[in-house]
């Protein structure tokens, strides 16, 4: 009954590695923390021919600022701009109330090769906390700046940073004449956007493979929903699921990348299946007459959390992947809980929580059962955890236009990202990987 | 057996090649070519006339086809639903039944039932809900004698709204199944 076709496509819809400079995500901080750490990032020196490729210190400063954990000392107020340790006068910085200081330089080591050097100082103790030189190319300098940001963030907060990761999202532009759907991948700060796939028909539900090399997504390009898996580096893609008619959607990877959970229909009923990526065989996980969709694997791969309206209205349930034990309901707050996302450690479950008037991102602690609302929009959806588990990115609306926002899991820090044109939606935060670029 | 046939083919080819070498045979070929061209031209004209007649016949049939009558109940091609529901409401029964009747009387007619939802709720859930709406209309068509092969369904969930706006009026117009006839 379930037919599968493997096919490779040409360049018709696939445009890879095409940076779009025209569309830039603008980032606004909507809410920050009062007890933020005061830090100064002094503009880096440039040792090389011509203009420096990017302003690495500005990238680092913006990353730290956006995390909501730091208060950045304004560059305009800097009376002293040291670029090497011997020139740092800790007295001056102490007088300005700066606790931590970042200095550095970008060196062109040979044509095309660079090194990003930086040092982090504890101003009060007058001690160096970090000192690194990151070898890189001109084109990867931005990534080096994100890696440096991660190191500084981890040193000062004790938590792993997620600046050197990526986000996938859908951008939709619809006018009376044309509609255009684009699946983008961008740096976590919204820069360096690349088109993964473009189509005049809807694109949905991007999902990162655990190695960060592939994206699964739903495309309606053949006037019906089909699930594709596309390799980011090459643009090569494959259709992995296309039942004759109806629902083929909601792809979600297992932690080992060997299985893809999907929602497939038989008539009006939609159930969860698991597709073995090697044997290409589907195994049924749920067997209800209602709608079961939006699956996510538990961290150990033994369970699947999913949305089901078997009880009358959508709620999150949990079912064992192997075995036919009854699914257990896990959400009880409000009359609507859907689109679950699991934190990387498997302890938190983010959902769309709501009623018929208002939908917000909610967070369940799976150990204690405690529930907390994280967002305060009217139509918030598609939560996705940062790989460090500290932030949740989600889709919300600003004056009728779809924008992306992040919120820390403690609900204290919010920021908003928005494209200049069209609706932005369905963000998916990449896992930690070296291969996301 | 096989070798004999091969031999014959070779022998015949040789004979044809030999024939081509004489002059009168070339003139004969030329005459045959002209004759073939004339026949082809006549055939093309006959085809053209047949296509024209077919076109006129289709046009007349179209005029008589109740699908093209804007006053017919068949001109109603959209069935609307309540929030998070997929039952066909009583006020749309007559519309669906009329399409069922038309489809069973015209076994070559085909429809795609496109299910849609409003923007509220999660996107994949809405794809499943739009599918359930399309399936509800499909079931009614089948019940009234429409053949399985005449009906296709697809759900776009909330991805293709008919109306913009975040109010009940727009949402009500987006919760729908469109009955689309294949041309």
C-alpha cells in the first residue's frame, strides 16, 4: 500500500549556496535581563592588505548583546581602545564599571588565510580568562567570530553557547499574481542566508538531521504533500515518502539519524509511522481513527511524542516506538496543546498552547509536570530548541507579518528576528555540528 | 532457420541497393514521394476538419453542460466548515449532493477536493484537518454513487488561505473544501 519512489532532481527547484544580501534579518531585543554582566568588546585590529573582510568584533558584540546575558559597553564611550594585552589599563575599565573585556585582532597570515585572535580579561582581577587564535579563511571569518562568541559566552556563563549554529526557516511571499515559498538556512544571528529550495507551491516542516548535513521537509511542488530529504552541501535531494493521496508530512529524525518519523493518512485518519532510512520500510507506530501528527523522538529513541485529537481536541501524547502499548496523554494545561518540541536533554517539552482565540508557546517540565507560558503573542507557533537547550525559537506575528522570535527557557530574555519582506515562519534550530557550513 | 532468415535479409538489401543504381528507378522514387506528399496533405486537411467539428461539438456540449450554468447549484463549488470540525453542515448537503449527481451522470468527469483550514493552530495538524474535511466530502460523493477514480483529495492546511485577515469573517472563508473539476 505504501509506495516509495527514490528520485533525484535536477536544478529546477534547487538553488544552493546562493547568499542573499538583499534580505537581512533585523534583530530587536524586546526584553532583557536586569542583572546582565557588563562587558566591553574593543574593536579588533586588522593586520592585512586592503579592507578587513568582516568586522569580527562587531559580530561578537552583537552575539553577546542578543543573548540578553550581557550589557555591552558602548563603543562610542571607549576612551581607550587597546588591541594587545600589554596596552590594557585595567584601572580605566574598572572606573567605567566594566567587569569583562574582550580585545583582539584579525591577521592575514597568507593570501586567503586569516587568524582571528582574541583575549578575554577579568577586569576586576586583572587576569586573562581566555586567549585564542582561530585559523580561518576570509569567507569563514564570520564563523570564527561565532566560535569565539561561544567560547566567551561559555567562560562567562558556564553554559555552552549556540552562536556557531544555524537556523532553517520558511519565507512565504504571496501576492495576487505570484506566490513564492523559500526554505532558507542562515547563521543563528540571521546573517549569511542561503536558499535551500524555492517553489511556487507551499514548503513546510523543515527538520535537521542530527549530523546537521541534511534537511527533511514537505513540498507541495507536485500539488500534493511529499517529504524530501536534501543534502545541504550538494543540493542533492531525494523524495522519501509519497503515498498515493493525502497526508505525507511532519518529518522528524531519530537521534541516530537512521529513522524518520512521519505522519501518513489512510482516508481521514492520520497516523504516525517510522521510516527506516536504510531499508526504506515504514512501520506503523499509532493506529487510531483520529489525527495523530507532529511526531518527535525522545532522546533515547524509544518513544515518540505527538499531537493527537483522539480525545476530541489536540493534546500531546507519548507512544512507544516498538510495541503496541496504549499512548499516554502528557499535556493537561488548556484545551489545545500541539506541535511538541523536546529539549536536547529530553527534560522539557515546548508546545503550542492555546484556545480558539490565542496560541502561545508553553513549556512542560516532563519530570515535575510543571507548566509555564513562554510567549505572549496571539498566534505563536513552531517552537524549536537551541542545541544548548537555553533558548526556544518560534514563529510569531508583528502587525500581521510572520516574524521569528527567541525566548530563554526561563522566560526572561526575548528577542525578535524579522525579514524585510514576506512572512517568516517554521524556524528549526540546527544541532551542534562542524558540518553545518 | 535463423541463418536462413539472416541470409534472406542480406540478399534483399543487396537487391534494393542494386536497384537504386539504375536511373529510371530514381524517377519512380520521385513520383512516389510526390504522391505521398499529396496524400499527407489531404490527410492533414481531413484531420483539421475533424478537429474543427470536434471543437464545435464540444462547445455546444459545454453550453448545455450544467457545470457552466452560473444559475445552477453546481456553480457552488465551496463547502464551508466550523472551527476544528470536519462534518459537512446541513446547509451544504444539497450542494454536495448536486455534485454527486453530476459526477455519477458524467463518469468521465473528475474532481479534486482541496481541503483548507484557517490559520489557527499548528500547521501539520491543519494539514491533517484539511484532509479530514476533504475526506468528509469525498465520503458523501461516494455514498451518492460517484466512482472512486473520479475523486482525488489534497489538503493544503492553512497554507493557501482564500481570505486575508485575522478575524472570524476571514477565518470562516478559509475553513473550506474546494470542489475543482479537471478541465
